[in-house]
C-alpha cells in the first residue's frame, strides 16, 4: 500500500496543480492579513476562503483525478493487490496532498498573524474539510462511470453544502420563527460540515458574543471540551462515511 | 488725609483679625499613637462643630464611626479604618462634613442594611475626597443627600458574585451632586443613581465592574462628561430618565451577550456628543426613547454600532463616524420616525461628483441580514455564511425588505476628525 501511496503522491506533485493551489492559498491568506488593519478581520477573510475555496478545490480536483487515473487503477487491479488497498491508498494520497497544500498555503500565515488557538482551530477544521470533500468526490466518482455526470454530482454537492443548505436553514428559521427552535437549529447546522466548521471557528472569535442565545446553546453542545470531541467526531464521520460507501461500491464494481 | 486712610486700613485689618480669631475657636484634634487621643470615637465625642480631626497613620478597628456634627475628618498618610467585614465604617449624619485621606476597607456585608465604606444619611454639603476604599460592600453610599462632592476617590472591590457585592458609588434620592475623578473597579455597578437630579459626573473611570459601569433610573437633568467605562459585565444601562447630557465619554470593550456600550431604555430629551463607542457588542441600544440628539460620536469596531427599536421617535443621528462595525445600525420594525444625516459610514460605496464631501447617492445603513437577525435572532448562526453575503449584496442593489426611509441622504465621503 505504501508503494501505491508513493506513486499517487509523486503523480500529484508532478501534476503541479496542487502546488499552484498551495501558492494561491498562500497569496490569498497573506494578502488578507496584510491588507486588513487588524488580524481579526483578516481572519474572517481567510475563513471565507476556507469555507468556499477549500471544499470546492478538494472536491473538483479529487473527482477529476479519480476519473483520470481509471487506467492506472485498472493496471493495478491486474496485479495481486487487494482492491480495498488500492482505493484506500488513492484516498490517503489525495487527502494528504490537499491537506499539505492547505497547511502550507493558509496555515503558515495563520500561525504568524492569528492567535495560537484560533489558528489551530482554523487549520484543523480546514484540513478536515479537505478530507471530507475528497471523500465526497470519491463517492460521486464511483457512483457513475460517466465523467460529466460524476463531476456534475460533485459540484452539486458542493453547491448544496456551501450555499443551498444555509438557504434551507434560513427558510426553516422563518417558517418556525414562533417556536423555540434553538436546539433544533443547532442540531441542524451540525448536519452540514461547512456550517459546523464555520461556527466552530466563529466560537473562537470575539464575534461569538453576537451569536446570542443560539450561539450559547451551540457553544454548550459543540464548543465545550466534550462538545469539541463531538464536533470533530461529526466531521470525521463526514469524511469516513462517504469514503466507506465508495469503498464498498469499489470492491464489488465491475470496472 | 493720609491719616484718615490709615485709620480705615487699620479698621479693616482689625475686622479681618476678629473674623480670623472667631474661626480659630475651632480646634484641631489629633488622633494616633502618642497623640492626645488614640481612639477616633473618643475624639469624635469630644469634638465640637467645625473642629478638625486629624487621624495619623495606623490601623483603626473601631466598628461603626458615626459623624453627627459638622467636622473635618482628615486622614494623614492614609490611616486604615477596618470594618472587619462586620460594620458599616463611616456614617455621616450631619451637614457640612468633609472626609478625606483615609484607607477604608472590609465593610460588613448584609443585604438588609446595605453597609457602605462611607454612607451619608440625609445631609448637605458633604465632601468626600481622596480616600481609598477597598473590599467594601458598598463603596460610597448617599441617601437624601444634597450639594455633596465625591472627588478623586479610588474604590475597589473584588467580589466574584453580583449578589455579594454592592455598588461603587451609590446615590439615592439626592440632588446637586458632583462626582468627579473617581476610579471604581470590581463592584456590582460602578456608579448607581436612583432619583438623583441636577448632578454632574465628570472624569470618572469605571472598569471591570461585575454588572454595569454606570446605571441610573429616574435621574433627571444630569450631565456625564469625560468618563471612561471599560470592560464592565453588562456595560452601561440607563433608564426612565429625562434631560441627560453625555459628552466626551468613552464606552469600551463591553463585550458579551446582553452587554451594551450604553442601553437607553425610555430616555427622552437627551444630548450625546463626542462620545466614543469602541469594541462593544452593541454600541448604543435605544429602546422606547424619544427626542435624542446624537452627534459627533464615534462608533468603531462594535458588533452592532447602534440598535434602534422601532418604538423610538425623533432621534437625530448626525455627523457621527461609523467604522468597522459588523452591523452599523439595525431596527426591528418597518416604521422609522428617526433621522440620519451627514454621518460617515465606512461601508458606503457611493461617489461624490460635485466634490462637496457629501455622497451623491443616499446610503441605506440597514443590511438585509441585520433585519433578518433582528426579527429572528437564531439566524445569527448563519453569520459569515456565503449565502448571507449574496442576499446582502442583492438587497443593496434592489432594496425590498429593508425599510425605505431608513436612510442617510447625505452620507459623508470622509470620516470626521473626532
């Protein structure tokens, strides 16, 4: 498996897009911190990058990469290697490179400009988001053999989590405005990895006081020590479940 | 001729000498180790009206010290009056008393009698100056007082719970007070007024208090000038009052849920100018307030610069700077009976073709998201979501949900120098 991992990693580096991605992230983050007059504002800009760009890049790159390496996969399958190992190696290789690019690009300025615990939280959450969206990409690329369909599915899923989901939540707020929906809302936001990540970072910032009662409920359930364990478990769950589903499909699929 | 003038001068001098000797009938009594008295209480019982009691350095644990005649009570090198957590320390029950230069500590703590470090009962012309009050229940407590001066005292407490702590300067049913240059820290409320009128509150610093830095009710015709309120548990809250003037105060870092730079509840006929609201969750919160003018104030780095409930009427907001606030202004209704003009808004994106420093396009300070949050507080959970930014942008171009007349028709292009 290590050998496959090595090949995958080498291949991705040779691709150069990951490097460009890292440099772009670095440019964004450095300029965000450099242009804003205080670190808190810069951090909010970086937050936007983390929540939008990182998932989009992860999901698109991974989907296309998986489709493009179908021949490589077929070649590997002709060797006496377990199917699950190939898929896992591919997943780990892609996830690692996305995470590395993110940590290199956004992590360094974060550690320099932001406070230690905020930087740590942003890096942890961004890395997990990268892995989650690689997993989602794996799922959507294994569902169909049609490349256009697969990429389409990936983009749709990204759109859903990054945009539509919040719209739905807002819609529910208005529909149930007369009811005490705080707890339900908190639970609901945990159902989207992007929302969960966003609020986890916000809770570390001063603006958390503005989140009011709902924010306090959220902090109690997801921001306390055990809450943090729970929320990271949820994020990990978001990474593992799509990947596990894709793995099951891959094992039995006639390629 | 010359002789006659000389006579007159002699007469005048003699007259003044007579007055001076009259005054010098007042004695000076020294208290302390090796002095005439070692006990303050004994000295007080001997003292006549108008005497000066000078207390020398040392620790005095004499329970409740009651001053019931006009006296000058002076501490030399900050003698310590200790209430041993049982007694009220100084009780002033006479007019024309002055207390200065003491270190007053450890007053009793009971909610029944509200013991204070220094408590004034029903007195006029009392001066409390240059004292250090530490670890008391109430710091300086005035009830039914008039024409009193509380000046340059340092008042500190370190209780953790609101219910175990009294207020730093607490005034009740008083008139014509001067509260000047005090530093108040760690009490429940820094300065607390109820039914206090015609008073001036100048150059005080209230910070790190458990509840409010300043808190008043039914206290008409007072002026608050150049005070500094920082990092108080719930900021500043003022209620049910008419004719308040606030000039040149700073409200800073009052940050937390339900914490306000200033909370105005049912205030009318007030004037605010030159105040600085910096890094508060909410800069000013207007609720049921009428006829208020706020001009040349700075709102910087607040969560909400200003929250104006729709039950406010005739509030004029002009010539202010709004910079770096998450939301500049919000309201909870569609009816707007207040006006905004010639403010500087850092979020303004208009232009100024005729170069008169006034933007040519009106500015709508209310963002869609601000309106949504005001109607539906849990929606704050969507803060910084991409969806919200999109909605805000489209609302800016084509306003549909935000009240149309909530507008600054003459937004300034550049900030005022405040």
